[in-house]
């Protein structure tokens, strides 16, 4: 199962502490997460021993956008079956290269796999006898977007030769915009043409409508998964996508879930909204 952006600082850190711990935030999601072979999200920031500088800050202030997650989160992710995360985003270096190294250290210790950080564009994992390649595209990885696009396409082409299924997880686009740009759509099509079987996006913090292209599915943005954004209904919505892979034919089927960011920091299924 795939979900969007997970941010565990600022308001979420506050709600977790108020609710008695990390598991409070996942309380309504645990059953769904544990019912899949693997859950994968975008980890929108580093895991470090540093003190939070965003907790209690004013929206729009500089420190409001610098995240660090408590080391206890790594084990929580594992226990919640989020055993793979994408680190290819615009916040993973909020605490510099030391913050990235710390993130890897804590994820490694907890048994959570990762990809998308500098020097680690892809990872291949076998699930139920199916070899799946997860490839990262991070629009914010460098100032040379064209080079990042070419590198992602090259990686897709390479993995397509050795994996049964290639899934591209993207961090791209404009925040709070409900429709992807033509450039983003063209790039998603290039990823499919290069050999991707499904493209999944994050970063806009709102859901963007999926598309079928060459009989392949593109989810331009899944919106927020765990975040403290409540300023309008669009950012409170998130989507989960369960990808079912036929072991014999390698054909994909998709089941979509609707999420909602509740006032207490928890994420709940829309159908279970209280």
C-alpha cells in the first residue's frame, strides 16, 4: 500500500505527545497498514536527536518549515508495517548531511528500508516471489532538473530489465495545486514509456486525479498521509493506493482508500470519519 506525505514534527509531534506516544497518531490506520504485505510512504524529513525547531512556531516563519522526527519514529514505522520509505523529497536535508546520516542509522536499526536519498535512487525487493523495483524521482534533488529527469529515466530502463514490476515514486509539482502541469504529465508519460508499470506522486499536499496512460496507472499526487495541515478541506484529504500484483501474469490491480486528517492529529479512513 502506498500513501503520501508523512511529517512527524510540529503539530504532529505535539499531538503524539499529548496522546501518549507515536501510536496514537496511527491508531485509526494500524489495521489497514498491517493488512498489506508492505506499506510505503514519503518520509518528509529526517530522524535525528536534534530538538524540534518547528514545534510551536508561527505558520510562515522560517523555522516552521524545518523538520526533525524523534528517533522513536523509526521503530513505530516498522511496527506499523511502514517498512519502506522514500527519502527523495525537499525536507530530507533540513538538518544537512548529518541529519540524513542519522535518518539512515535509525531506519537501519529499526529494519525500515529506504530509497531516494542522494546516492540511493532505487531499491529492489522481492514480495511473494515477485521482484519489485522502487525508483525515486525527486524534482528538488538539485538545481539541474533535466539531469534528475534523465537519471530517473535511465534507472527505470535499467530496472525494467531485471525486475518484474517497476514502481516510480515521485516528489514533484506545485504545492496546493489540484491539477498537475503539462510538464509533469509529459514526464510521467516518459517514465511509463521507459518501462515503469505505475507512477505515484507526492509533494502537492492535495490529491490530484489519477490517469491511465498506455494501460498504466499514474497517481500524480496522493496528498497528505500524516500531516498537521488543516487550513482547508483539500489538504485534509489523502489517498491510499493498494497495488495488487498477480503472481503469475504480473498484472496490476488497484484499490483506492480515502483518508482524512482529523483535528487531533490522527489520520482516519474517510468511510470511518466521525
